[in-house]
């Protein structure tokens, strides 16, 4: 089965475009493909219950905490997130347990034997496979992370019990818009008629966008209070907690659920790669931060958590990220290992070397992520700790 599973997933990656591998060319700005696939798999999505989460950063973490809380509350909970780090099945879980290899093979077989008159994307196929699985397994609630944007994201075919938007930053500007206001409109596309919506972080530039769309759709809207000095994880946690209160009701029971949502987070969801303590000796921390907002927050969190430590950084990123803006965030006193990784989307060493901000840093360059990690964790820069971030691809190669 293992070889068959690997062959099937490999076929899926190569048969249909996948954003994780090829970038914007895989993006399908339409819901028609998804609806056709739902009919093909015969999934009655209107009979299912959902929580829908969009935003620039923290979507996966927020989804995982919500799902963990629902699991702790006794709900049979489906969780759909992306991308995966090591195993395709990380994207589709029930109460923390990944979909079986045999079930993935079964679904891909059905796709392979179908004659579609359209070309679905990898994400569309994966999403509808997840829906079919969650329906077959009779879950009570499905927590869904959008893939990209919101309004035209493949996941936006559902009518959730609650819509959640984490925050808005500048990412995927070629697809979603060049201003935070434009991007907010796309993310706010998950707001549905009459369905409550929670907004995690907002400001004057984008709050009115959410208010206008919510009013037009008669959707009750709540903004979380401004939280100063909170870590990224704390902000995600607070938004997830409020979501659980809306879903379960604000009671003493919810207090217990919220506590176990964090203590049982890994068991209930399998979440990793988010400010993850990889090892204590040597001290190594991993994170999936990949855009300017995420990188800024991760660096801030590391400085707050380890204020006395000298830091070494292993960093690799995709070629669609704004290296000029991200490089400005790198502390001058830290030491850096810049690397490529095994993907056509990897930013190449020449791009690092030509960056004016990076030229000011003490750094070394690698074309192989595994070799870079081996060198970095020997602490030949005499750092107290190593942090690794910049891309899920990078984490995939070293985990």
C-alpha cells in the first residue's frame, strides 16, 4: 500500500497544477471546478457544518486551536489545512488522525478513472477529497483553512456556522491586490449572508471594508480588542478562543475546552512547524513564517522569548516573496545561513547575494538545505540558538 500511496500522490502532484510547487499559475479564480467535483463525489455540503478561516497569517494555527477545542468538547472534528510539510495526509485529519493511505488511494483512483471536461487544480481535487472523507466519516464539524484569498478560493463553496478572518498583510499581491484594502475585500469574500464573522486583527485601513461587507450581507460582525505586545501564537489563540465561545456558548465548560485546546493541541491536530521547539540541546526553533508580516512577528517572538540569546538563522524562501521587504527585518547582530531548497519556486543564491540589506549581514550561502542545516546546527558562528524559517519547503527538507 505504501508504494501505491506514494505513486498516487505523486501522480496527483504532477497531473494537476499545485500552488505549493508552481505558484500563481496553479490558482483557479473560479468556483465552478470545485462545484463540479463536489457533484462528482456526491457530497451534500449543505448538510454539513463548517467553520471557515481566512487571513494572511495564522490561519493554520487558528484552525488547529479551534479544531482542538471542538475535539476536547467531544465533537468529531474534521480539519482541513494546507500546505503539508512532510505527508500529504497532514491536510486532512479527524480528531488529529490523518486520513488513511488506503482512502487517499481510493479517492485518487476515482479521479484517475474520471473523464472531466475541465482541468481541476491540485488544491480543488484535495479539498473535495477532504469533503468526501469528512462526509463519509460523519464528522460533527469541519474546520476549514482557505487556500488563497477567500472570495474565489475553492473552499468558498460552503456555508459555515462561523467565518473567521485572522489578519491582513501584503502577500500574493499579484493575485489578491496591491493594497491591504484590496486584499481585505478578497478575504472578506468568505463572509456569508446572516452568518457571524470574527475579525482577529484590524485597523483603520481595513476595518471599514469588513464592516461594509458584513452590513451588506447582514452578517453579525465582531472585532477582537486590540492586543499590544502579544506574541503571534497568543493572538491566534485569543481568536480561536473567541471562536469556540461563539460555537459552543460562553460557559464554564468552554473554559475547560479552551484550556485543553492548547494542552492537547498536538494530539488533537498534529500541528507543528509553528514556533516549534525542535531540540533543546542544541536549542533549535522552527517556524513556517514566509511573508513580511509573518517574519516580523516570528523575529519579535524570538527576541521576546530568548532575549539573552545570540541567534543564528537558517533561511530559505520562495521566489514570489518580497525579499527586499523581508531582508529589512533581519537583525544586524544575528548570523545567517541562506539556502536554496529542492523546488522550482526556490529563491536562488544569486538573489540573496545581490540584496543590498543582506550584503550588510554576516552570512553564508548554500544550494542544499540539508547541508545548510547540518552546518548551521554545528553553531560555527558561535550562536546560542538556531532558528529556521522562510518556507514550508525548507521545513520539509530538514524535518
